[in-house]
C-alpha cells in the first residue's frame, strides 16, 4: 500500500510504502520520521476519513 502525503503549501508530495493493516502508532512514527523531519509540525492534517484516524 502507498501512503500519499501532500504539503498543500509547497505542493510537494511524499509517497511512503506501508503494510496493509499497519497500526496508528507505527504510522505516527513513520510520519514523524519521514514528514515532520523535513517540513516541521503541520498546522493541520486532512485525512480521507479512514476509521484508523477518526475517533
């Protein structure tokens, strides 16, 4: 599965290979390692409403 992360300000995209069924704590770790280290902490996050990301 490919996780697509788009920075709407710079219009840059990141494509991250992940395993299907990966849990949220691991996704958060990958997000920090791959995205936050490059762009800093985001002001907001827009998701596709996957049940893993909604409360």
